[in-house]
C-alpha cells in the first residue's frame, strides 16, 4: 500500500511511535461492522450473552493447567476484545482476558489468550507501538501493548519495566518468538505484570487497536493458573512501574477545566472577567470566581498558582504587564473569598498560547487566567462550567458501571458523512457509553462509500474543525478528533495524558498513515470526558464530518 504524507515531520513522528501501519478489511471483507468489539463475561450463574459463546471448561481440577487443552488453558475468559482490522498483526484476533491476579500487594498479573478467527495472527504484533508518554519497550516481541485502566484514579497502568529507564526498557511481560503466531484452534497465551495500588479492586483492560473492556475484578493471589516464565514475587518487587496519569477536559463559555486525580487546572475566560484591555473585574466575574473559590476551599492543598495569559495582539511587553495585572486582580478576589489559601501569581503575556493560530477562536482561548492547585487525595468529580452537579461522594462519581458488563457495540446510533479531505468516507457512531462517572467510550466505524480513491483517516486531525471546536491535543497521531457538546454549550474532549513527563496523548486508537479504500472499513475508539449524569444526549462533532445532533448517551 502506498503511503502519502503531508510533511516529513509527520512521517518522523509515526516512525518513532509506531511499529508499522496498514489496513486490511475486517474478516469477510464486508463493509458491515463486526458486532462484538469489547465484552465481559457474565457471572458464572448467568447465561452468557449471545454474542459471546460460553467457553468450554476443562474437567481438570482448578489450578492445574498441565492437563488443559490449549483452548481452555487458563480457564473461562473474563472478557473478550476483537482486533479492529488496523493491520495484519491483530486484525483477525480474538483477545481473551483469562486472569487478573493480585500476585503481590502492589502488583497485578494479567493473562491473555490470543486466537485467530481466520487465517493467522502474529503474536509479536501485540507490542506497545503507541504507548502514551515517553516509555518505549525494547524489541518488537515484548507483549507490552495492553494497559489497565483505573477509573476512580484516572490512571492507566502499562507493564512494569525491569530497568528504571524510559527508552528500550525490558518489559516485565512475555517475549514470544518473533515468528510466533496464533491460528484457529491453536491459541497463544501470554502475560504482563502491572503495578496497581493495593486499594484498587477492579480495572478495565484495553488495547489500542481493539478497544477496552468493562471494569473487571482483581482476584486474590494464588487463584489463577500461572503461565510459563511468569516472574516470582522477588522479580516483581525489583521491577519499576509504568503509570500514566490521565486528565479529563471540558470547556464552557466562562471557563475550561482539566483535572486529574492529583491536580485541577481552571482556565478562566478573561473576555468574561474583564472589559477589553482592562484589569478591573466585571460584576459577572464575582459569580464565576465564587465557583472557583469553592473548589479551592474544598480540594486545594499547598499554594494556588495563578497565571495570566493574553493573545498576541499588541506588543509583547504590554501584554506581559496586562497579564500580570489581571492575574493579580483574580488573586485579590479569590483571597477575599478563601482567606486561608496561599497564592503564587505571575503573568506570562502571549508566550504560552493555549491554541495556535491567529483566528478569533484561537485568540479567545489564549486570553485566560489559569488557576491551578494540587489535590490532597482522590476526590469526587466536580460539575463542569454551567453544568448541573452529579451526585456527591466518591462512589457515586467514579464507581464503574456494573450494568454494562456485557455490553457490545450494536447498530449505529448516528451516522456522519465525510467532508473536505474526508469526502468518500461515512462514519457510523456505534456507541457513546459511560464507563464511569468521569469517562465514556466512543466507538466509530469508518467506511469507504466506494466513491473516489483511498482516504487518509488522519486528515480529521488536521481539519479546520480542530480549531473551531477547540481541540486540545498537540500530538496528531491519535484518534482524538471528537468533541461532545451539551445543551448548555459545554464541550467535552478526550481523556489525555497528564503531567509534564508525558506529551499530550489520548487513550484511543492510532490511525496515523492509515488509508481507507473502496470496500474497506476500520473501527476506532476513544475515551472521552463524560458529561454529568443528568446529561442524556449530546451533539457529536467528528472533525471533518457532518455533525450528529442529539445522540443519546447510554449507561
């Protein structure tokens, strides 16, 4: 397949972060989406869902793997994922999670069974080719591509490393032979070890080219059958964690909020706080700052950092002074509302734009005062700007949904038509489903309509809608080009990696350099910031496609 790129820089990024790319039709070459993309097994007493046949169980006593057949070794599946057709490595794969065991107080060993629905699947393809952050595991054979998602803590756990390095780190996971493959009737079984806090009792399991399961329970130590070459407790204790903190992102008319488990950043819109070219707060600003003060009073630990920013209109020296005066005005108002808080205030003028470009939208995002503070511990998610509060308390805000344990994407709930560079594609939104109080999953099937030549899927990242809807990600190799908008005008964006150590990435599929030609289609997913529980429908804007209005949010 011939690859075309708009710039050498984009090829360089892709070559660094991806182990390969391509596209194959989903099994059968049909343009109809395969129905089961992510499913979790029902409890033993219940009948399995029709889309996931009940696994056969060996009569061998529990814990004895030696007498089990290849198909049943490891026991029934806790959950199943299916390859999305992204490339030949896992396009026809059936991926079963057969164990999540608390092997030490601070670690979990995950066990997987990989089988082929048709043809064969290269097991070496299940590496972490698109790992968020800077960690790149050594070699192409490391079974490192699966992550565990901790919803309450907004954290993704990737396999531990045998050495405390970020580049070419040996993975604490299986290393299949380079030419190892799974074929129908001959599955492959592999494992990976993750550092997971002792208080975490369930995690979802995800793979960037297949999707993500519902939250699955972690079993106690000694309850699973060990696979070949699994490490002992001493080897696990000597290894190093690979934890990627995540942050939710939403934006309203008066403020935008990015929050992780450890930090909250509120970007206040200075067009609402101040009159043009002024540093005196408006009457409306007092109400907005009251909401910010309430959050500081309830959650902040340590000093609150206030930073003023401007757009690039005017001289740099003038803008620097204006940004500081505005930041000081915000500090004085918040100090009066929260007398016990400590503040650090500065102005940075136009030097750190939130959005690049000279359009009205970009400049409006750049005119802001950011209020940032650390959290003492995990707290319940807070309502977004102009949004209704969710039920209070950590459990109601972040507990994983149990009613969706066996949910799989069904028929499309909405369809959009490609425009501009994406003309020739149709996008079926298969699900918009809550995973927790903070997150939801969006799954999209992109289909070529048969008119015109191949279409590069990544064009959505560069479409003009990215600026119009305020896209937040700077690294354009992931499937992030999606924004949800509720009736109040609040927009919800993909979950992103948080912290200075990691570039901005999303928990999503990686379609860079992927072309969809006539007769082909490909399925992508992305984890999104969830709106409050009382928001039951949203407009879905898939960049480069016609808008989808009033799409129901399930779960």
